[in-house]
C-alpha cells in the first residue's frame, strides 16, 4: 500500500473516524487498510561540544580608565544601545581588578 492518495497524490495522514483509525486525505479520500501502513520517525542526535569558559576570563577589549572603587587604571569596555536609535550608545566599563561596572560619563 502506498501512503499517497490515489485520487490527488497527497500524503495520507492517520485520522480517527467514528472511533476507527483510517488513513485520510484532504480531498476526502480515506482507507481503512492500515495493515501495510507504517509510520515511523527517526531522530538523530548530534553530539554537541561545549567549551567551558573561566568566569574570570573576558573577551572584551581593554582601555585606560580609572576605577572609581579601587583606583585601578585598566578596564574592559563595551557599548550598548540604551535608548532610541537616534540617541548615542552608552559605554560601560568593568574594572580588571575588582570587576566593578560603571558608565563612562565622557
């Protein structure tokens, strides 16, 4: 038995009609011949590789900036759009020593 409708060629889908399972098509065709029908799904799982990153490791660029908390002279920085698109981005700094975060006010 094919899993395709002999009238229109569409895929026949399992359906329950009057408490009986049938294979039905959207064009109205249906068949009770479920003996040769087999529906199976194979799920392949790919092995995913995860890299463990040290919490203290950062990939942000560094700049000269004095930390207001500890006085350290180096900080990592990044920019982020905080308001509407026509407003400038806000620059954030993170101390390389004490990890304090502040906004650049310049």
